[in-house]
């Protein structure tokens, strides 16, 4: 989600592979064995893999604050195959109550010290510690421009869809040209502090966590991404969709989740993002929606030992796009010589970020629930391949 900027900017210097003609895609949904899209996270799912080759791995922690703001911190490990891996982190802190809106993208020295279980890491400025029960993260950033201390506690359970991976150009990690992996905590409690430009900000709210890997160059994976993180008092909705490049059939791959009353009730893939009332952005040339309609469709998670049949679940949420948090020109954030190189292959990569109030209509079996909260969305334009 917020990782697309860093993944692109840290790997655009390796532009091999554009002439490949492989077309097969095995989606996360195709890896499901029992018809239930929910798969619980296993002991190794939150380990850092530090894969070699043209791959990028990151962990990102989102917080929708009780004061009406939004923030995230993200640690990125990117390998481009011929050079030492690059270590960086990004941070967004948005608080309309104090008129604060800051984005940081900071490179670090080549230091990435993993714990014995590979679930915790220390870098030059950014440390992540996961407790033995794999339910509490502690995040610490100490940098001249930014100091963060954040406790991040999982609510109910995390998940992946099937194997948690989409394979591009093959059926498994051995045969595929590349893969994309996502593991989720769709709901968490978050509490801590941010010190930005010597100002202290207390943070408390609802969180979401994603551990992501892009096992090939990002401009070869997708032409665009959509991401949604909706949090209300009694619900959390997540959706991530990317459209593969033409080389892989321009297929929309979607995965989403529904948390209701602090319980993960559904993981679904028959979801849809519809961009409505498109208007051109004169600066970028992209067609930007004034409304976004998001729909989820699936079944409740079948509990172990339960004889009750799963219920139908659906959600409809139409978000009026009013509050642009940021519009990031990715090429402005990378060195000049890389910019000239990537302009040949990538059409104006931009990230749009919004935070708006929205109402979701959730239906579980015969029960209907309406809930209002804040919806963070990202629309990412990557390439025209």
C-alpha cells in the first residue's frame, strides 16, 4: 500500500526482463485448497526473507487515529541483484487537528540485523520487535528528523489468502518469473508518540499491518494498484487490488477482509473497485475519480469444529473523494540519472492518497449493519506495460 513508492524508487535502476513474453498467472485465489480463502498465519509467515534478485520486502504499520488523522511507518529492504541491498523507511503523519501533514522518505546505511527467529530487526534508525506470541509489535525510530515509539497489538487474528502469493509466469516460486506476497493483520490497537520537527504528537487509534514482498521489479508486476483501509468503532475493512501488466494479461487480483465487533469474520477475493466520476488531473494527465465504489463478496470464516455452514457476506461502500492527503510524483523522489532511465519504461508513476469519512453497509446472512468511519485510500499508477 504505501510501499509502492519505495519499491519502485529503490528498484527502477534494474530494467532487465522487459522483453519476456510469459503470460501465465496463478493468483492467490488459485492457491486455495478447501474453498475457504482465509488461511491462518503460520510460524514463518512474518519472518523477513531477504530474498535476492530484483525483489523488495517491507513491513508497514497503518494507524487511523482517534483524533481524525492518519499515519504510517514502513521499513523497506530492497535488493536489485548487482548492488548491496538498499535499506530505507517512509513515514506519513497527517493530523488535521494540528494542521500537520508530513511525508518522510529516508535512506539508511546497509545494516539489517535480524533476530534468531527472523521476526525482529534492527537497522540504522528503525527497529521492529515482534513478541514470541506474534501478537505485539514494538516499533522504534530514532532519526534527526523523526522519532517514533509505537506499540501495535493484533486484534483477533491475521491472515493470508491461500499460500499468500500470486505467481507471475509460473505455478510456484521455483518456476515463476516473479511473485507477489501479502500477509495481513486487518485490525490492531496502536498507541505511541511521534516527534516531528521537535513537536510531540500523542497517537492512539486503530491499526492495520501488512508484510509484503514483490519478488520482481514492480513496473513488471502491475500497471496500477488500489488500496483501502477503513476503520470504524465496530468494523475494519481492507481491500488490495492490482492489475497485472499486459504481459500477464492485465488481470485484476483482489483480496479483502471484514472485521466486525473485533472479530475477523470474512476473507474474500470476489471484490471490486469502481472509479466513478472521472476527471482529468491537468498536472499528471491521469483520470482521477471523484467517488470510489468498493464492494466485498464472500462467506464467513468457518470456525474449526463448527458444524454451522458459512453465511453469505457482502459490503457496499461508496466513498466521496474530498480530502487529498498527498499526491506523490515518484520520479521527483529518485536521482536524476535513474529518472532519465525509468522515464523510458514508466509513464509518470504517481501515488494519490486520500482520507475521507465513509459509511459501509455490511450484510451478514440476514443481518444488516451500517457503520461510519474513516477510509484511507491509495490509487497508484505504475506503468503502461
